[in-house]
C-alpha cells in the first residue's frame, strides 16, 4: 500500500449515482472488496447550526496490516461540498475532504479514525466514506478497499427543534410510525449489520418534523 493512495478523491468517497463524479471507486488498489468492512458512524444526526458532530470510521480486514480512508461531505440535493470537516489523529484535510496523513497500523484486524464535522448553514447533508485495507508492502497490489454506508445529517435552522430522541407531541419514543414504517435499529440487531443504522433515523427525524409542522 502506498503511503498516500492518490486515487482517493471526491469521486472515490462518493458511491455511484452522484452527479459530476468522474469515477465511483479506486482502480489502482483493486476493486470494491467484500473482504474489507468499512463502518461510518456519527454521535448525532440532527443538530443545530454550528453544532459539532463526532464521527468515526472503522476499517476492518482479517489479515491486512495498514489502513487508509477518504471522507467527503456534500449537500443532499447537489454535488457540492457542504459543511466543514476537521481532522483527527492520523488524518489531514485535503481539498475539503478528510484523508489519512499516514497509514494506520491495524490491531486485531481493525483500525479506527476519529474526526468531526459541522455546518454554518441549515439543510440536509450526506457524508460519504471509503476505507482501504493494505498489506503494507508499499505496492498497489494486494490491497482491498470498500465503501461505508453513507450518513445523512440534518442541520436545523436556529428556530427549529433538533431533539430527535422523543416525539414531544405524544411524549413517546420514536417508533416505526415516525420512520415511514421502518423501525429504528441503532445497534443493527435486527439486520445483523455492525454499526449504527443512521440513515433510517435521519429519515425518521425529517418525517417527524413534517408531522409537527402540519399540526401547528
């Protein structure tokens, strides 16, 4: 694995279906691999303007020695960068994206990156992530990358309630009725998938706000 895999760019961080993307993936380090698991999570998905979101990306592979990443944040309805990403340990900001400053040394088959994001504008934003598991031989061959499930974050205007924990109209927790029929499964127990199921929760927040607005 090269110390900086240059093919990680905005195009790599965003999976297929995004307009204006030159390439959906990385060809110089092989194809998207089922051997590599990449999980992107956030500590909150409904925030106020300027509120900091703590994010974690975990790269997992049974035999890899080193890891790398690329993160991009964009507006939900367009292909422009949105908000501000701030680096954590072993990472740096490059062209509005987070990438690694040096390979992360795998321990027990995984490596964890921590970083933050915030926005001074309201709206819905989507964070895209990709991770690379490498063999550490400074060559492009033998490395395996994969996409993480994207995370949608809703940034409310200053006069909008951003509390997504309870339905204040009924004083009961969010349930499947608040999420368009899809239960919130934060631990992934029902699906068998590791990591937080954040995208259904974000959809539930938006549906709940529309419900409240219609009753006012």
